[in-house]
């Protein structure tokens, strides 16, 4: 392939994973009333049956459910109060106070899954990754089917380069929710990064199946096809991404790169200008548009686009990788 710059969509956070709104996660027991039946034997028999049924039900509870059932009303109210305060402080970006109150919410309710999760998010934002992982794992301990936690946890594992753990937990999330499209999406991205193309395609297609309206799925499948020189298939996927999101910047850029590679320069220019229109700081599009003008021997316009690209990403000025404006200026002098 050429030096064209294409854009893979990044990990997508589930829209509900920022700071989870509180909801009732505990089981509240109703206090029993003294039996008014005058028949002691009948009363005893009924109580035995009740205890037997209750024991059978209790056995099926998860650890979280059992402990929550035993939570006193007083502690439940205290936990709820601190959780609400934590949300308030988190929204106001008073992180230290938010952390303090999430910890107090957990003190009074040791199995408060949402508190562990939100506390993990705060540590994540502070780049305190070990603490974030610890909170996420506690959330999963008490609710292993809480799929949003897996997504946040995997993003940390990616930062740390712990790819095997990423794959393991994404697969675990999918085992609890076979329609969890975000897990398929990110698992596909992981396989793409380690050059496992068959599994990357397999998982991104599952993501499309379970979330056909999600434009990033089509864009990333197009990037996989592009990488292997299947330009027609790549073009088809980029167009599908744009169909689902008419302002999908990466897909306009990537479609422009396809046309650039095929020497369809007018079409390439059109797509790249649309990418810039919807994101004036998208340096890949400026870079590729510079290549279009270079092929058209419009040297001054090419230089202008490269300057815009470098302005929005100074790393492109590194001439050692042939991406810098100095490289093109040197080429044009020859």
C-alpha cells in the first residue's frame, strides 16, 4: 500500500459507562409479624415449611444478593446518601470528595456494585490504574454479569499492554451477554493490532450483527480489508459507515485514501474535503489531501495541506519517517 493515512476507530465506550446512575440493587426483606394463630402445632408446621422454602431460595442467591438481603435499613440509607453525594461531587469534578463518599457508600454496603464501578472510573481518570483495576474486579466479584465493567477494565489492560487478559475478559463478557456488541468491537480491534486477521474479521462481523447501526463497525471492517489490499470491499464498508453516520470523519478519510490509491483523484479530493468539513482538526485528511495535490503536481496546495496536517499533529514534522513537509519540499526540488 502507499503512504496514505487511514483511521481505525478507537475503542468505543458503552454510552452507559461514564458514571452509572444509581438504581436499587439490594433485596429488601420484610420484617415478619408475630403469628396470631392459636394452634401452636399448626404454627410450628407452617414455620418449618417457610424455613425450608426460604433456605432453598437463599441457596440460589449470589453472594451479593445474600449480603444485600442482610443489609440493615439504616446502613442502606447511609450508603445511598453517600452514593448520591459522590455522584454530585463527581459531576462537579471534585474528585477527592467523590472518592471519599463512594468509599463511605461501600463501607455501609460492602457489595454496592455501582459504587465500586464508579470509584474505578474515577481512579481510571486519574491514571491510577492499579486502583481502578481493583475496584472493577470487586464490582465483577459481586456481579460477574455486569458487562460494562469489562469494557472499562479492558481499556486499562490495553494501556498496560496486557493483551491476553484483555482477550480473556472480553470473552468472559461475551459469555454473559452474547449480544454485547462493544465487546466484539474491541476484541476485533485487539486481534487487528496483533495481526490476527481471521479473528478480527469474525468479531467485527459479530459486532455488526448485534449493532448494525454502529458506523464504527463498518469503518473498522473496511480498514481490515484495506490492510490486505481488498479495496473494493473496503470501499463498500466505508460507504456503509457513512450511510449510518453521514458525518463519520474517519470513513470519509479512509474512502478518500482508497480513491487516492486507485488514482481517482477528484473523488479522493471530494471525500477528504468532507472529512475536513466535519472535523477541521483531522490531520489525516489534510495529509492525504496533500498527497492528492502532490499527484496532481499542485505543489503549493500540497505544501499548504501538509502545513495544516503538521499544525494539528506536530509529530508529522518528523522527516525520518517521510511524513514531514521537509521531505516533500526536498522531493519537489529534485
